[in-house]
C-alpha cells in the first residue's frame, strides 16, 4: 500500500526568507500524481501545486516550487519570499491507482509558522 | 460563487442523534468525495461517487450513509452519533475519477458530538 510521510510536524520561517517542506512516499507505481495542499486557519483546503510523475521538470507556481526526485521518492515544497499569509498546515498528497480505483493519500501535515 | 459548498459549517449534537451534512458543487465535476479529518489533522477518504455511482467505500461504520441524488450533490447521513465521530468532514469534487488535476474542497463541517 502507498504511504506518504511528512517528517516535519512544524516548521518556522522568517518573513521574506525561503523554507522547504519535506515529503516522501512509498509506491510501486511508475505513473502517478503528487500534490501539495495548504490548509490555513480558515480550514479551506487549497491546491498549491501538482506534479506529474512522468515529467522530469519540477513544477512551479509563482513563489512555490517543488523538488521532485522520483528515484528517491521525494517531493519537497519550496516557498520563496515567505509571506505572513503562507502560515498554514501543508499537506502532501499522492494519487494512488489501485486496480482503476483512484484516491488521494495524504501525509500527516506540516504546520508552517511565518515570523514577522 | 462558492465552488464546493457544505452545510452546516458547524454541528454540535448529542450522542445517539442522527444528523446530515449536505454538499453541492457548481463546477460541473462528475466525481465527489467525503473525507474525514481527525483531531490530529489526518485526512482519510470515506466515500467517492462518480456520476451518482458509489465507487469508493472505505472501511467506515455502516452508520455513515452517503447519498448522491445527482452529480452535483453528495450528502452524508450519520446515524446514532458517537463521541468518536467528532471531526471535520470535508466534501470535495474533481473532474474525472482519476482526479489528475486535484480536488476542489469545501470549507468543511466541524462535527462535535457531546
């Protein structure tokens, strides 16, 4: 069964600095999708970025980028020029495919604090 | 316009009661989900429907019964509520069962059973 591990329960970053959140996963599949979701105190889950496993190029969305290492099964999220509004829980998710049944498996989350 | 809307946002009820949570999406998606987020923030899928057909039914007590009257709506009914049912319940939708482009989530329903 696929698993997703976020080893950092909590991280802090100074405003305007850069922070990297870690995510590793375990799978025997070769084609899959990975996602990062943000959950601010408002509770709304917001898609931050997605990565297709067959693409070698790392995904980028404005200040958010990923470092996707397929062989190492690692999918870290880098947030550049951190802003106060980036403070939230961040969840890594893996889209699994079990005999044609698709579902997302989420990590346990990393709470990011942004210090002014 | 809210893309995925859940009602109510908060629900406080006594043990043994029956309650429902409603979810509606206006994105034209064909697949909808219920996820449960526990007190440690762990998110786990409960159910998934595609075009009103149940396609994922995880190991959930049969006190939980989803209903999808059409592909834009997915409701969750819970019978005989227990203390352990206290959690945040999220509805989500996607275009296609493969959900390659991610889910759109509702803002969650915080259920507290006392």
